[in-house]
C-alpha cells in the first residue's frame, strides 16, 4: 500500500464525480467544490490517493488548520472517499505520520454518518464533538 500526494490537475477529473456525491450528501454546506480545487492548487490543501486502487476510487483531501488562539495545528481530513471499507484502517497510520511530520498535534474530521463516528471512536478518536442544529 502506498499513499501518495497528487496534483489536483492530474487527478481532478477522476475524483470530481465522487466529490459531487459527497458534497450533495453533506448535512452542512460550508464550502463549495471550487473551494477544494482552489485550496489544492494553491497549496493550502493536498490530495492523497491510495495507489492500490484505480485513480478516483480511494482518495482524501486534507488541510492543516491552525488555531489562532493556541497556535495548535491540526490535520483536518476535509473530504474522503473509498470504494473499499478497509481503506480507512489501512491509511490511519499514514495519516497520523503525515500529521506528525507536519507539526500537527491531532487529526480531525467531521461527519454526519453515525457509522463513521463509531469507526472514529474505535480507532482512537477520543474527543468526539457533536454539532446540533434545528431548522427554524
């Protein structure tokens, strides 16, 4: 297994359809697909692919967020997709190494999917936060 970073221009056509599906199903809409592309091309985010799969079937986009108050850096998994259930477990160590090597103290992600929350709990994500929302 190899996780590699790739340029947006080299893979966007392959990952774009899955990004559309992910964004369509998000319970929150705080970014647009164009924001992802811009961040990846300007260097404020990176695309990681699992080379064991055809391009577009297993990827994530991550960025480093820095807390203005504390200075803490966090590797934020902005968006991710895989056609294989075992991918998250396979890349967990790689993601942690990327975070550590980037000066981050934590890895974070946001999801509205209960199964992914349970996966996180089972794999060391111990500060689970919930955002509750009621439409008025």
